[in-house]
């Protein structure tokens, strides 16, 4: 998506990823691959703002048995939703996670993981979203996550 002057775009989202998160989250080496802040021309009624992020595979993220740990996947989903909220808000807005429910569908091993994070509803004080985690190797779902964020004043 092309960024016009004054709009918050993918480069801003990438910069935010390196500036607003704790150092251990930055150590995950996440990448913003897609940033959807405006509906495409003639966009359908089902379009939602959001982002696609990549979690590069690392043995450091694995539990015994070689599968990526649930803790790493949950942190990844939470971070992806923050970036999706940046798209929905068309810029940075302070927020905090209120709730996150994760349904693990299958293990992922030796593969990057993609997070397709979408804001389902953005209100004045709350945001509700969903994340689909996918194995980058076969594009099959690994987990689905629903979350709620409180938008903070200031």
C-alpha cells in the first residue's frame, strides 16, 4: 500500500516495532511484511485494518521436542495486534492488552510463523481484534487468537 504525505504507513510501523516494545520483544526480530491502514479502492465490506508480521524461526524459541513454544507465539500475536491497532488508528496511540485468548491448533517446527492481525472493531476506548498464526512453510493455521485492548488517554 502506498503511503501518502501525512499518513502513517509501513515504514512508520516498522520504526514503531523497533521503538515502542521491550528489548526482549525486539530480540524476536519480528518483521512487518504488510500494513493495511486504508481500504483498497472499491474495498469490500469485509475489509479490516491490520498487518502481517513474520516471526523468524529460532531454536531459542523452541521448547523440548523442537516446537515453537506457546509463550513465544502468544507474545508474537500480542505484538502483531499492537501493530494492527497502529493501522486502525492511522498512527501511534498508547494502549494496553486487556484480554487475549489463544486456541492452539497444531505445533509448528523449523518454520517461520506469520501473524495476520486484524482489528475487528475500534472504539473510542477499546479495540477488539483477531490474529491468525500460520506456518510460513505450508501456510496452514497454527493458532487463532482473539484480543481486546484498552486505548489509553494521552
